[in-house]
C-alpha cells in the first residue's frame, strides 16, 4: 500500500524526456547554473562510473581527470537543472560500478570502445 503511494508521489517529479546513457559512456552533462539573475549552461565532461537509486532518487556519478587529479561529481537523473546529457563515446564494460578506475592513472584509465 505505502509503496503504491510512494510511486504516485514520485511520478510527478520524473523527467518527461528520460536521459539515455549507460555505465562506461563518456558524456557531456550540461548543467544550468544561476549567477545572480543570469542563467548559463556549464558542461561537465567525463566517464559515467556509477548509477544508483531508483525512481525520483536516481543518481549517476561522472569522473574526469583535471590537472592530474581525479574529479567526481554526482548528478540527480531527474533534476530540472540538467539541460541535457550528450553521449560522446560508448565503452564495453562488464561491471555495474567502475570504481576500479579510481586507482588507475594515465593510459590504464582508457576503456575499450563499443562499436554501434
């Protein structure tokens, strides 16, 4: 009973256009940023290393290397702040979570490209 109520409440906060991407994809996440009374779009590029949660609470983690340092950022899938997610490259992966990439540096971080 309570699960049905939760599903009804969450349905209103889901995106009308669901984001389509997979673990291991290299993506550009276009995020709306408010600065004073102006709004601009900021792009965060990287590899999707995890998806977690479900429904309105679903999140995904994107990792990239900046100046030799690994940077990770978590985004809510259903957030109105996310303008779009562009898939630049798809990779072959055999895991649901790619946390092992955190320990790798240089060319070892590369993933094998998936051909479409």
